[in-house]
């Protein structure tokens, strides 16, 4: 509805007329106009623009020429869903960039959807995720494709798709099961066989087989399906630093000096190393611990904790460390879980941090973003008791990344006071992939790291 609101007692509508120019998207080739003179609808071909003169105190009503009914004049016939993929209660199998397609009996440009997760009892939970999907409409308007932008959907979860402005009252339901390329709702050797058979196929005809969603069918997809259908080998990796001689950690056991690692792998800045094994101060649980350097010197090292492809597709990765800071000065301690082959710094990374303000934080980087429980990249526990001095009992920091549910839970326990902060759980979007390496930075001569561990479930 375009209205010229100019009016005057001493001037007519024609004297107050103004030229109107409507500009359309290139896909719009025709519009419809409801004439005020006779109430009839007539069609107008357009090429990006339509010009007309509008008298003062009047308005004109237009509609995009989609072929649908002119509401209020003609009986409105909503587009009816005739089919959709993957189909009711069937699965989408990708780690990222999943898609579903809706096919209607007529133009459905106006149809919109709402995507929400269902809990185990079938109740709607969580926010509408539709805006996290790219929406593409075919030229005739009858086919609409929604494509996940990155990794939005949790694994082994059920989602409801409710259509608006369409002849479809019952919500559509689909499930996520990473690796289920044959669509039978189970992970088995059949899925692996299908991927291998379609390695040389045209991607357009084998979209389900592109498990990592990178637009290619290759051996990476085969490896992912193998890992998804096989139970993940359970492991626990723990470092107490007891078995190391006093002095710099470089070259001892599995630990590498961070200076020998390409800088983008850990940070955009170069981190100095290596950390030092020390027993100068009172023990916590171990005879020896890691020691930091004087500010602004960061000391750090890196070690691979799991050499069987890492974590990130299924299961839960838990970890933690025991730390203590001095009561004065600039002191910080950070622990990172990353991918050892991620030289370009593009895979998801998980980071834990305690600092001289006495607080602790958890954040994600490289394409993994926290959602739901926080709007910041650095959601903190303030004043958790990290600054206890050399004789304190330390602060135990623990985390759990649930790759299937796309959530992170973490908590901090002040061993001096016995107070626990958390647990706090937030969701994330994006994906972790091949997490197999743990590293730390220590800053401050009185900063100590006494224990470090990682295990999966």
C-alpha cells in the first residue's frame, strides 16, 4: 500500500500529486494492482522499476505477481506441501551444512518455517533456529531449500519444523544422526559401504554422503563414517609432572616447546616457552608443579593426548586442571584444547582461563561460538578464589564438551574454602574437529599448574 498523505484545504488532490518510483528485486517481473476506479485487478510487467503519479490524500494497493491470490479480493489458496526431504522422522546425517527441501503444489514464496528442538517427551524446547539456515527458493516458487549454516543442529536430537502460511497443519519432524548416510536411522557398516561406493559420484546426487559438509566426497568422509559407527576408544590422559626432572620442560616426555610450533596454531602472537618444573613452593597434591615466568613473559608447552584421530564428532570430552595464583601482581594461566594438524588456525578450539582478577572463564574460538546461555565470548565466574598465595590449596577447574548435544559445561571449585562455582552449561554452534592436543600458557613467577588431565566418555 503506497499512500500520499499530503492534504490541504485550498488545494486539490491532483495539485498535491507526487511521482512514485517502486524498485524491485531482479527476480520480480510482474506486479498486480487493485484499481480504485473499478476494484478490478490488473497485471503490470516491470523491469526493476515502476513509476506512477499518486494524487494527494489517496493510496494504491499492489501485490507481487507470484500467481497467488490477491488477499481481500480473491479467495486465498495457501500452498500445500506435497513432499519433503529427508521425510517425516527420517534423519539428516552431516556434521555441518545439513539441508532439508520442501516441495509445494504452487508458489510458496510466502511460506516460512520455524525450527525448534523437541525433548525426549516431544515438547518444544529452545529458540527458533530458522535464522541459522540459508533459505533458497526455486524460480517457480514451488521448492524451498533450507541449508544449515555451519553446525547448528545437535547430534542424535529431534527437531520440529512448523510451516506458516502453508496448507500444512501438522509439524514436520526430523532427526539428526551423524553418519547415517543410507537413511535407515542406524549407524552400521552399510553406511560405510555406501560412502565408499559413492566416492566418485556427482555430489548433487549424493548430498547425504558428504558427511563433513565441505562440498566434496573424499576419503575424509570415509574416515568420519568409520569413526562415527565404531565406539570411540576410551582413554584417560593425566599429567602430574612428578616424573620430570627440575628445570625447563622442553624436550621431556610428550611436551613440545610452544616456540617450535607455528604461531597460528596456538595464537596470532608468539608465546615464549618453555615452562619450568619446580618444587620451590609448598606442594598441593604433587611434589612438583609447573612454574610461570615474570610478567609479561608467558611460558608454555604443548602435548598430544590422543593420537587416534582426536575428538569432536561424538561422545563427551572431559578435562580439568589444578591451579594457584599469587595474591599480588599480574598472573594468568590458560589451558587450550586444539587440533594438532590445524596449522592455519581454522578448526574449533576450546579455552579455559584464570587470571589475576581472581576469576575464571571459558571461551571458544575458530568457528565455534557460544549460544543460548551467554551473549559474550568470555563468560566468567568472578572471584572464584584463584588468588590464594603459595600455601593455598588451589582451584580445581573442570569442563565437559558434549559433542552430540553441542553443549559445554564447566565449573570451578575453590579447594581452600570448599565453595563450588557452577556447574554452568551453554550451547555452542559450529564444530570441533580432531581435538587431540592440550597446551598451556603460564604468566607470573608465582603462578602454578599442579595437575592436568583429559578423558572421554
